[in-house]
């Protein structure tokens, strides 16, 4: 019910939100010119999660998701934003596999090839990436021309040893961006044979080890977590909101797993009283996330210029370039 209400509100406000997006982008030109001497840099973060092999839009079957999504439409939006912005990074927070016959027939090959075509910068694993076991992940791994980050899944004693990254560094116009990734505990979610040999590491312990390294040792201006742990839970289970509140120096958590539709990122105060953004865009590729940061690598000044979650519908209809 919460997902449906959130989705309906976004659909109702879509035109207004689009106008608001254009209006909020307009002032940046003058801001950039007035502050050009201090070399402020705009970083645009785009993201998806839980696409679940939804290559084509949802069918027009009367369901609440009918007509939404589709990789071609997502491509249209991504290309438009890349044409307008200089420093764009594109991430996925897992569960790209499983959900339509495309996965049943092609075992993930189509998903990885299309994500490569869309030029994703990195992704992480959700629990459904293990549906065909580690061998299933490896089968078409060469079809992905982007890296996978898995900070709390230890694959060192499996066939995936050396195939993933614990964290990655990106640099855009002198701004350093550090990215790490946390996955859900797959016990009880995945057949034990599907992840045999993999060790699940405590997310908070991993965070407390990696984030100081990214922030202090590697001097990252922006720290991002790709999470497939879930937005929040009633029970005492680690989630994106708990991670944000109980950590330091994470600027953005890009979430997945709970299929939570958010109109905009949630602001959470961390242990230092600073804001960590938590965002998630539902499932099936029906929505797509964007957060713009303004950073100055010299003065360390940082601000959020824009945050908006797009609805992927027929207004973005074009052929995949």
C-alpha cells in the first residue's frame, strides 16, 4: 500500500515535478559563473535498482505499473542528461536479474549487455543475482563492461575470486568519489548451494573499515554506498536508514531490495549530525534516480543542488540508440 500511494503521488505530480526540475537547474549557470574562480564542480549521480529483467515496459494490463519502465526509455533519459551535464556517474544497486522470461531464456546475458550499452559505471549484487548460483553469475560476466562492487561478500574462496571490487574510486574535474557496496544477508533468501563458499561480512564492520579509508586515507570528497540491504524494517535488521544513522562520512546511500518508491531522497542525520541521503527507486525500472552535488575539491565545500526521482513512461519513448 505504501509503494502504491507513493507511486500514485509521483504520477500525479509528474508534470509539476518536471517543471520544477527545469526551474531548479536554471540557476546553476549563473552560480557556476560567479564561483568559477573557486572551481566548484557539479557531479550528477544517476541510479537504478531492482530492475528485475524488465527490458520492456510493464504490459498494459490494468495493473498499477502498466505502461511504465523499459530500457529504451531509460536510455533516452540517460542520454539527455549526459548531453546536458559534464560529470555524470551511473550506478545500479542490484537485482538486475530475475522477473521476466528474458532471464529464464538468456540467464542474464541480455541484462548485462544492455547495461553495458547504457554505460553503467558500476553495479552491485542483489540476492537474485545468485538465483543460478555463482556459476550463473560467472556465465555471462564477460558481457558486462562495467565493474561490480561487493564490499561485504567475500568471494575469495569461490570461482568469483578476483572478479569483483571491494570499492572503486572515480575522479571528475578534481573531485574524488569513493564507492563501496553492501549486500543483504542471503541466508534464507537464496539456496545455500547458490552461494556456497561465499562469506557474508557484517555490514557495519565493513563500513567502519572502508569509509575511513575512502575519506581520510584516499581523500575522497564524496562517499557513496550502493546498498542492497533494504530501506527500513520494523524488526532490528540492518537497513539503509540504520546504516546512515550509525555511520560517518557517507554522503549518499543508493538502496534496493525493499522495492521502496521514494519521491525524493530521505535525509538522515549521521553520528556527527551531518546529513546522509538515502534514495531508492522502487522496482522494475519504473522510476530512476538523480542527485546533483556541488563540490569544491580545494575548500571541501559541498551542497546538494538537486534531487529528483523520474517516472519512466511513454513520454520518453524512443528507440535504444
